[in-house]
């Protein structure tokens, strides 16, 4: 069974052919429950998201802000397992046909078994992995299995990344490049800033891969701003906050679907 890297590439290319940025949504698996998390992924896709990143909850999510840390904690206290993450990918992709990636720290994959995880992610219909803390120079084993199973390996670049380092990272990656718009952790912000635009420019000088920007985008105005210079706009904390604040799951699902619709309009106006 081969994974869906080609579907991911085709989806990003389709957005580009429509002269817009792709909307990439992030939601953690197992939050607010495993079933509720699956419904949330379906809701953001129904609202207009092109691609979804399913987060593998971690006990020490060092790159994530308070909102995602809270959701991860709820998922972990609910007993979420890697099998639940894979089920989320499987059911969300089967129901929507959209490309679904897993965003995870490296330690859970390493413990689970690299070949086993890559095999099972491909079997679930996954499109690949975003690995924010895996150094490129230590990624050969993962990339070998990802390539064998048709999975994208998405690395994260930051404004602090030097040009030579950017070239090394983008040469090793596939699918797209995740450009962190600023230094720090995930969360919603008032402004996405000029650092992101400069990082996209420098990253594009090293690769033909699409460059998608995340960290800080939370509304249609910001999505439009980022869509003006990036191939994709990644939104996570804003969706998670709506689910955290909702009085019940149906209200949360309606809210994330509505926000996805607003953001999808934003990336089309860019």
C-alpha cells in the first residue's frame, strides 16, 4: 500500500493553478475525543481546507503554545494512542478524499518503530509526516521508509535558518516546506509580520517545493496577507481554540467549519 504524497502534491498544484494559496488546517488527534477529533477534521475539510495535519499528542510539545498544549493534555488524559492517530488519518481521508498528514515529534515514531509507523501511515492513506524536531542529518532512516511507502517528509524552516541551512533542509524534504513565520511557539497573533515573507523568498531560492506558512495565522485577513506570498497558509491554534471554547461538540464542529470557510475565502482573495 502506497501513501498519498502524489495526492498532496496534486492538491497543492491545483490551488496554485487556481491562483490561490492552499489552506492547511491542523487539529490534534484524540481531541476532544478520538471520534470528536475525526469529526473535526471532516468539518474543516467540508468548510474549505485543502490539506489537514493531524497532530500526534505529546506530553512535552515544546514547539506548541498554550492552546495546543491544552488540547494535547486532554487527548492524552483521554488515553489517545498512535493507533487512534492512524485511525483519525484513515477515517478522515476515506470520508473526504483530502490529503492528511501527521505532525509529530520524533520520539513517538522512534519508540513505535520507524518502519512500522511508515507502513501503517501509508496503509491508512496518509500523505506524509511533518517532523518539526527531527534534524535533517539524522533523518535518513525515516526518509528511506517514507520514500518506500509514498509518504512526504515535511521539514520546518524558521527565520533564523541561514541560507546554506535552508538549502540542506529543502533538499532533503518532500511534499512541501513548512515555514514557521516567526521565532517562538504556535498560537494566534495580531500580526504575521514581514519575517515570514522574507523567509518564503529565501526558501524559494533553494527549492521548487511549495512553501506553506504557519504559526500565527488565525483569521481571514491574515490568511489573505500570507496567501499573497506563500503557496499555503497553515492554521492550527485558531481551530483548536474554537473547539476548546465551544459549549459542546456540535457547536465546536459548526465553528471550525465556519472558520475554515472564512479562511478559504481569505486565501482566494490573496
